[in-house]
C-alpha cells in the first residue's frame, strides 16, 4: 500500500478551514482515481515539542505509480488548485510505501 500524507499547519481562520475542508475539499479528494481509502482528523497533537499540525489527511493507493497518476490527473490538479482556498497555514505533502515490521 502506498500513501500520500498531507499535514496542515494552523490556519488563520480555523472555522473556515473546517467548513471548507469538510464541505468542499474532501469531496474533491474522494474523486482521485485509484484512491482506495482516505482518512482525516482535526484531532492532531504533537508528541514531542515542536511545530504541531491542525489537520492530517492520508490517502491510500495500490502503489507509487497509482498515487502519481492520481495526482497528475485532472482530479489531482483540481485538488491541488483548491488548497489555497482554505489552507492559509500551509500544507506539507509526503508519500511512503508501507513496509512490514
């Protein structure tokens, strides 16, 4: 399983972020081709001192190629273009493939 993880910094208007994110942005994310599952939370807390995050989202894909294809698709481009409408605190995107422990 390959995952894309979005870590959102604290926005200037948290209520706008929550409302827009749940009402608009997540619907765009759900349209990503090849998306197997997605999860998000506003209940994000740092375990160690440092910069915390306001929101986290993860999307699951079969492999790295499927994730890349999704992000390069028209749906992925629309998703990326939408971020400026709510994420005034910025977003960090990372990707990784699950490894057996």
